[in-house]
C-alpha cells in the first residue's frame, strides 16, 4: 500500500474549507483519556468559546459527535415526538434534508417554500402558522449552501414566537462567517459544523438549545428515538456529572478548541468583515466578468457564492481541470442546479484576498482553454 500523500489543494468549495496549520497541529496533540481532568478543562473552554461564537448564554451548548447533519438530527430527534406539527422552510437542499429528518421523527411536516436562490418570505411562515394551529417547531436554514442565499432571521423569529412555537436554525455554513446571534435572534435550537467557516476538519457539530427548548425536551412523553444523539444523556458528560456516555472524539475536540481560539483571537467583528469584504469582491469580479449570480441581490452570503455557468460548458470537465491545473476545488450544483452552477466557498481560513484573485485568474484561464 502506498503511503498517504499530502495533496496541495486549495479548498474553495462549499466545505470542507482550508484548515489552519495550527488546527492540524492541535489534532496531533498526544491523546488523553476522555475522563482526564485535563480534557474536562479543554471541554469547558470549548463550550465557553462556542457560546461566544453562537452569541448565547445557553447552558446547553456542546459539540455533538458527527458532522453537521448529526446536529440537524440532534435538534429534531430531541425536540420532536411522533405526531408533532413542524413547519420546515425549504429553498434548497438543506431545507429538504431537514424535512426528511423531521418526517423520520414522525413529525407532521408543513412545508413553506421559496424558489431556489430566493429567501423565505416571513409572511408565508405567518400564513402557515395561522392555518395550522398548534405548531411545535419552525425550522429554517440561515445560510443555504446549495444556493448561496442568506436568510434574515429576526422577523421570522418574532412571528414564530408570537405563535408559541420553537425556532430552529441551521447555521452550519453561517457560524463563524456571519453573525448567528442566537440569543438576540430568539433562536431556540441551533446547530452547525466544524468544516465550513470554523475551518476545522469535519467531525463535530456544535449545538445550542435555549431554556424553552430544554423544557420541551424535559416534557417529552416518549424517549428520544436515538440513543447516540440523546441530549439528556450527553449533557451529563459535557456538564457537571462527567458521566460516560460515548467516547468523545478527543482529537477533534482539540481541533475545534484551536479553531475557535484562532477565530476569537482575530475577533468576531474582524472575522465577519473579512468574510464580507472578500465575498463582496468575488461577487463583483464575477459580475464584471459577465457571470450571473444565483442568489437574489440583498440576500447573498459572503462565504458562499453560486454563479451560473455559461450554457454548453461541461461542468465536470472544467472542475477537473481547475483541480488538476490549479489544485483548486470548488463545488458544482446540487439537485435541480446540477451541471448549471458552481459554488465557491470563501469560508474561514479560505477567505482571503489572494484566493479571490487566484480563483478569478484560474477561472478565466480554464474558460479560455475551453473556448
Ligand atoms: C454542510 C451543511 C450541512 C450538513 O453538514 P455535513 O457536515 O455535511 O453533515 C447542513 N446544512 C447546511 C446548510 C450545510 O451547508
């Protein structure tokens, strides 16, 4: 068997993003046991930093073992019991995934949709709430990675709470790229992932739950369907009791700890501004070069830009060339947008001026070669 190779790749796709060298170093930190007092210190520090980045005082703020989708399942399996009514907002792949997960929990799901590339209209959520009586939870994606749409949260949150429902937000691509502001936005349940704007490898899913969400979990009549994702038990390990539940992925917690430390060292406001500036520049450059952006103006994420490929170009061949000639990875379209768009991520450590320039130059070169 050949030894693994260190590939020189520039990760400008929809995740994973470039990992800071210090995060890779942190992953090589010698192991301690998952019940070692030193590890408890690292766990506490990680939780404290997660609260800062989420913008919350929520006690129940922990990284779940697994990727972003594990966080999604965590929110639904813990909050939903069979028969509960749930509104899921769908304007891309990840809204569709939430709907699938909610249905698997036995929820009766009402969909509120918008065309891919458009945000969800809060009035549509209001109408759905008025029409459907007792709704337990409304779920929405803040940063729809399949389209590049940024969903404003404040107004949606107010409508949801006026109707006495819980508000769940997918912040997988948002966290560490744009403000999530869990407490200010009245979010009851929020999950993210490590490999997008937090710039650590995939493997953990930060989750935070408000007091109302915790109460809703306490009031369950049935056991949480998933043993592995049962927050009641996991919170005992991450909380005061330190009771063994499953072996924590120790090296990944080290990685997240270092990634959060680097992020907070730069400062949240600086991090957001860096994402904003580089994302805006990329979008301006693409438009000046004649490309059409998918996401509606005013609702564009700085950390993920989707643009239409000119008709008649071979998406897969072009992306292969970009990888072979420049070592640059970008994403293609998902679902109905397959073959039609490219998705360029400027997430976390990948978001810098040099990468914008390098990508634009490489794109022009690849297109010239394929004229
Ligand atoms: C990437 C992503 C997920 C899923 O995360 P995985 O780490 O791939 O499991 C969920 N929601 C959004 C918005 C994402 O971008």
